C-alpha cells in the first residue's frame, strides 16, 4: 500500500469524507469490474454490489487495519456482497423478463375478460325485474341460503325457490 493511500485512509478514519471520496474514485473501476464479471454482466446487480461495497467500506473504514492492501480489503467486501447476492438469488424463484411480460399480458387479458363478463352480467341483471334481480343477487352473488334469502324478501322458501328458478332461466336465455 502506498503512502498516499495510507494518508487518505487515516483521514477517512477520522471522518474526512473528501478523503474517502478520493479512495472511491481511485478504486471504483476495479470494484465495478469485479462486480460486473461476478454478476455475469447483469448491470443492475453489478450496480448494487458496487454501491453496497462502498457503503460498507465507508461504514467500516475504522476497522481497516492495513494488514492487506486497501484494494484487497475492498475486493473482499465486494466478493462478500456478490456471494450474498448469489445466495439470495439462488433461494428466490427466478422469473425471466419474458415470463413477466407474458404474465402481465395474461393478467391484462384476464382483467379485460373479467370486466367484459362483469358488464355482461350487469347488463343481463338490469333486464330482470327487481324481484328476480334480488333473488339472484342474494342467492348467487351474496351466497345466502334459500331460507335466509326468503327471510330477507319476506316470502316463503318455496316462493323464493320459484322466483330464483325463473330469474336464472331468464338470465340463461339472455346469455345464450
């Protein structure tokens, strides 16, 4: 390690951020190169490793003992960050950008289908009489039992069953 580095490191340890900035500028290409190769040219990951390395170095500069070169110390931090990123990536389920785009398209298409279906159902329901619409809504959309639905409408269970049957028949004809 040269004397200029030693001086900059001592100043950085004392809290001089300008000295640390000089060290960053001196070693940034080497650290980014390492990150880029280890991360297989994935720019976002290389950027993350690069930033995490210098953030970690800044936070831990006081623990640098000078037994190895400063570049060696930085490489070790960068290598550890690469390993952590690799382990995290390995434990996550990887999805390619093509898969994400395809999933987005499917989700979008599914949203359109759901919207179209909702509009169709709303349109068909609007053609029913209020009594029939209430029967279908209570039983089929709200999931109430026949007994509960009949109580809500203040009619007998057989009367509710008849109303629901007729409402469903009308809807079926509408969708056909």
